[in-house]
C-alpha cells in the first residue's frame, strides 16, 4: 500500500503546546504501554506499519515540519515538502509527482491519501488496505472513505451514497451544513467526508497535468509558489463522475480542539499535575518542570508550556484561535532532525537555550555573523568542530564561539548543553551553512 499522509496545520488551536513549527500532530500526548508518550504522527505511523509492514508512507508537509518528522519518525519515511502552503490539491499533486518521479512508483499503482491526525484504531488501517484494493481494481476513478456519522456535525462535509451497501456509487456531495440540515442528511443515509480517498497514481497525475502546466516533479516544485490555492475536493472530487464511497463504521475522531484531544487521553493529567478537592472533568497537560495544582474546578482544561499557559472551559476551548492570533509569539520549543531545544531565558542582548542532541546526531557546520555563543556541556559526550579544529567534549566543558566562527557539535551519546547566545541581533535568519572540512 502506498499512503500519503497530509500533515499541515498552523498549530493555533492547541496553543500553547503547539505553534507554527510544532503543530498538533507532534505533541507527545498519548501514553504507551511502557509509560512513554507518543504523538499523533507517531501513533498513526506505528498503526500503518503494524497493519501493513510493507506500506510505503509519504508525508506531504511544509518545510517547517521536516525536522520534527525526522526527529520523531527517523529516515524511513518519505517526505514531499511544499515550498509554501497552497491547499490540498497542489500538495497532493506534488506528492504524486514525487512518488512517480523520485520514488519510481508506477502509474497503475494504487495510492491512498488521508490526514495524518485522526484518532483511530487498527481497523481504520485495515479499511485503508481495502480502499487501496478497490482503487487497484479500477471500478471507479476515485474511491472515498465515508465515515458513518455519530451525531449531526457542522464540522464536516457529507457524502450521499446511491445505495446502502459497503461500497456504493456517490449520488452527491454536500458542504458543511447547520446542525438541523445535517440531521436531514443523516436521515438520508449520508456519511461524513473525512478527506480519505484512493486512486491509481496515473489518474491524479493526469488530472494535475490538465490543471497545471508542468513537466515533472522538479518543474512542479519550482513553480509551486505560483499555483492557485485550491482544495482537492473542489479541483478533483466534486468534478469527477466515476466515483465510489466505502463505508467505515469504526472509531474515528478529529482531534482538532483541546476538548476533543483531552477526550482521547487515557488519563486526566500529563506531566506534573495535582487535581485537588472538588475537581470534576478537569484535564491538565503540563510540559513545564513546575507543578500545576487545580482545586474546585469543573470541566476545565489547563495546558502549560514554555510558549504560555492556557486555562479554559472545555466547551469554550474550540474558540481559542482568534485570541492566539493576537499573541506575539516567540517560539520557545522546537524539534530538529538532530534533537530538540527549549528557550530558557530571553534578554535584550542574550538568549539562553537548553539543547539536546540524540546519540550519533550532529548539527550542520555553520556560522553566525552577528552573535557569539557559549556552550556548556551538562550531560553526555560528543565532539565539537570550531573553525576546523575538533575537540572531544564532556560534562563541565565550556566552548566559546565568536561571531563568524564556523562550528558544529556531534553527539556520541545523548548530549545536553546550555547554549548562551550573545549579541544585539539574535535571529534565526543569522545562519550560514558550510560543508565540513
């Protein structure tokens, strides 16, 4: 099975744990059997591989998410990087061109596309294999998964099938309705449109060439910023006559708000949290190294992270986005392909970070024009390279790097250091990469 996972999102609805770099799918919030936590993207990838170990997984995403994907999933997953956001049709067209031109996937091969962040069980991925098989049979150009609705929702579009069987031709599509209208759709046997569909690779590649003037993946990538923003539903699905829908009646939740996300948590708290007397229906997610105490609260969510603190009634949590739009955000935590960092302190002419590199990983060899850096190793072993001079480092070692010096650090074991940046101009743009000598 070839599966494309769409990984987008601005991270605003789950502030303060998510931000422009760390969208909701990267938050480690689901407890595993061994007591560790995994994120949505880790959970979905694990489930795909448990159902189909030979599945080829490609993640369509923005360049700001690539480091987090590599950090959480490693190098075994394919990544189709959007140079900028252009909605789902350009993203899927680019991913299909990537599969064909870069990965060598044939035109007759079936491809399944779905969001990266649904909360589902393994039967969902068994259904995706069935969806892939239907696409391979080629009875319809497009085969969608229709989710059997559990309530009349305003959040989803609706698919009206012609018949009541497991697989049916599609009668029509309906846009997101009011609750009252949704009740009428459900009475007619309508299904939720969860944005899951399958096709032969060549079909979407041909449609992409009909809509966009490009030669191959490289050409499409170069032209990407000039493409019109348009959804796959509007550009392809709603204009296709040869289309079928397959019913799915298993667990399927869209964890798009704090309320729906906390409903999927196995425990009411994560991190240092104490629920005192009188608490009912309270959820606490704490990424800080300080305790959070709640008392006498009912149906409240508390989320604490370096980016900020949220205290909200559960019902109101879905209306957070306009308020977050008004917050001037400093990214205080980020995952990189080599590890992660957390901002500890920000002053006018300094910034202090805690940096952790995974064993065997290395930063790029780079330099900063406008700031000095001082690294203090607090745990682990590694090697620094400063202007071509290599040095083994251990806990307690201090490395001073002046502006303009080329440098990098490589971890032999997991390596933690405190990095102090000093200068009048401290920005992420002040970085020039170089090949190692």
